[in-house]
C-alpha cells in the first residue's frame, strides 16, 4: 500500500443537514498530496448514515466510513469516536473536521502540508477561521484563536487556542516512538484543549493568519462540543488535575505552573459557586507546589475573579488557609 500523506478524520452524529458541505469542502481541495478520509458515523438517528453511504459508494478510493452500531459518545467504550478514528489514521499528518464544520480555501491542505514538510521543528500548524450559524451565515462572534504566528504557553494559559479543531494539522504522533499520548485516550472534555497542551509540551505550533475554514457554532444537535456540553468550570476540576499530572510527567516547570494555575482557578471558582466544600478544597489545593507563581498568574489571568475572591465573605476560610498554611515559592 502506498504511503498516505494525510489522514482527514471526520466524526459525525446527527449531522445530515451539514455533512454534505463538510465532505464537499474536502473533495474540493486542490493538492498534490495523497489523503484518506476516515468518517466515524456514531449511530445517528437521522439521515446522516444514508448520505455517507452515497458518498462512500461514489468515492470508494478516498472515503472510508465506520458505521457504529452503538453511539460511542454515550457509551462506556474505551475510545471515543474521535480517538477510534485517530487510531486508524495511517497518514504522516492528521487533521480533524467535525461533521458540521467545513473548509473555505481549496488550497488549505497544500498550504499546511507544505509548511510542515519545510519546517520539521514544528509539530502542528493552525490557521484562522470564521464562525457561522446553522444556516452558514457569518456570525459576529470571533473564535478565541491565536493572532500571533507562534502559539505559546502564555496563549494557552489565557484560554486562547491555536485555532478551531478543523484548522489544526499535526504530525501523526502515534507514529513517533515514545510520544506520550496516554492522556488523549481518557475521554476528557474539552478534548481540543487536551490535544493542544500535549502538542505544545512536545513541540512548536505555528499559526497562519489567514481564515481557511468555517466553524459552525450550533448549540443544539450534532456531535460538536458546543452542541452537547455545557461546560461547568466551577465543578469540573477533574480534567485540570489530569492536565497537571501530565505536565509533571513532562518535567517542564513552565508547563507545570501553567497547569497548576488552571487547576487553582478551577478550585476557586468552584468555591465561589459552592461546588466544593472547604475540606475538599484543602485536599485539592495541596496538589499545588508553585504557590507564589500560581497566585501571580491567577491575578494576571483572572483579575475579575481575584477581585471577587478578595471581597467575598463566603471565601474567608479559603483565604485564611492560604495565608496561614501556604509556604510560597
């Protein structure tokens, strides 16, 4: 079998209305590079499967669809729809395209692969996107994407992403011996933030300042994160703790401090919303080692939250514990 340059992974669920646009944006690409399209049809209850059967029959040498008998997103399967597709990717490079998003520039793939071919020091390359509604009309909102050419840990700490998932092309790190990917398979959400932290901890990410895809912000139906998850920052310290454990495995202090800051911010917001009691806060807080650096970062990144903490009487026990028992370093 000839080597594949790129694996395009399309997870989809109940996206009959959008999947044609997504697939057509892939097939419209003008590129000299070879690619495969792997689609994970996650047991949709609408007509998504029928649409995919037509496309697979018409493009058998490019499109391979995996028809799930059970919805992986709602099951206890060891791998999510996304990760199952990633495990099957044979390309040198990999990119995801959610079934309700689409690409705008017919040269997008060539531009990104050319960059990675010519810059081996980079692990991934992203670009800008536009945001559209369910009908494809451009929305006024802007995606929280990097507006610099180099994506850094400072961007990540400030909740800025290199780009929306459909914009980020990366090297197929499963083919790199010894690359630490174990956190990717824990089905943590939001998964894109886990991806970006892992990539950044192991390489450089370049950001092309050019919109080449459309992110469809749909808040009901489908398989996208915005359509299915209402992220509760105050009560969701689990993935932050996993992020912290991973950062410590890298041995890189800057990444450890970043993860500790995000973990602490989550704990504080949890305390403000009474999502965790003081005893639980104290136990979780003991996991933070670089307390002075974390406090400085927290004040800089979350100034409004820091002000509320300083004036909210309900958090006096947390503040007292911080002052009495934390040896800053």
